[in-house]
C-alpha cells in the first residue's frame, strides 16, 4: 500500500515517506525524515560548537536559526520569541539583514535571533499516531476502503507501525555536508518504547562524538512486540541499538532476520 499509493498520498508526508523508504532504502537524500534529520544536525552542530572549543560565526547562527524555526513548535516560538511563527520568521529575516548591513537590531528582532540562533531544538519527524492516521486517510481518499471501515483498520495498527520500523532500520539519510547518517531501530530511551534514531557523528575532536536522535517515535513496548533475540539489551543506554537486519516474523513480532 505504501509503495503503490505514494504518488497519490494527498500531501500526507508521513505516508509518502514510508513509501519512499521502501523504494529507496539504501540512502535518503530528500523527504520528511531527511529534512528533519538535517535540521536537527544543524541545530546540534551549532549549539555544540562552544563545547567543542569553537565560536559560531554569523553563518553558523543563520543556519541554526533557520533550522530551529522549522523544528520549533508553536508553543516554543511563543515562549522563546514572544510571537507566532509568521512574526518570528519576519523578525529573524530583518535581524539577519540588519546585522549584515551593520544596522541596529530592535529588541524583538534580537530576541528571536538569540532564541533561534544558538539553541538545540529537537523533534521526531513523525510519530506512530501520525503515520496511522495518514495511512487511513490515504486509503479512504483513494477508495481502497470506505470511511465506515476505518475502525477495522485498527486491528492492523501495530503491524503497520512495526513494518515502518523494519523498513527504516538500516537505512541512512544524507546530510547537507554529504555525510551519511545511519538510521537504526531500538528502544534506548527512558520510556523504553520502540523508535528509530539517526546516528549523528562529529569528527572534529580527538575522539568522535556520537549523538543518537529519535526521528520516529512509537508508543509500542518492546517486551510485547519483539522476539527474544531483540530483547538482549535489558538496560539500553543512548548508544545501544540493533545492528542486524530485522523483520516481522510469522508470529507478528519484530525479530532478527536469521
């Protein structure tokens, strides 16, 4: 369904993204996950410059501000910038233009630039709920199921989410620098829920710094939805993940491909 309907996805980016992962899973150079992954990398890269002994340039601040504007929620913008998204975008552009022209920046413009320009903001590209809602919507809009039949799709919800985890696991996104960042599934989070993370790496120190960031978050419990061969990490920490191919087994559980 994802593959066959991805060109008739009604602007539902989560649905289209899974279809594109199925079609081109070796590496992703565009799409929702790639854009969010790139934005998160930029946000983290610029925010961590000070920790890595470097001072951000105006270009760094501008890159981070634009990425963070896309990543930040409406509530974060209201709290941090004191305005809604359209006003924050306008004030950011004015602040950057004025700084480049060596003109005075107003206090509201400075507040937006300060909040967005050197801060780490993160969000997943999408969640399990978003994916399932879009799956139902596309199938109904394309006449594959009737609206009255949507409740029957609930029985396939968990299988659908596990399928998305298996499809994304082992793929990679290409960052703006050309660096490949691997995607992997696991449950290395405080809530111990199944997810897909991107492995972001910084190589400008003596020892590479790894930063795994969640891009697809689900509410599924691994104890219920994974075979024993995937549950060996009893106390996963941030860098733990599955490094073997996975699939949905005959028993409906996520499992290693043997």
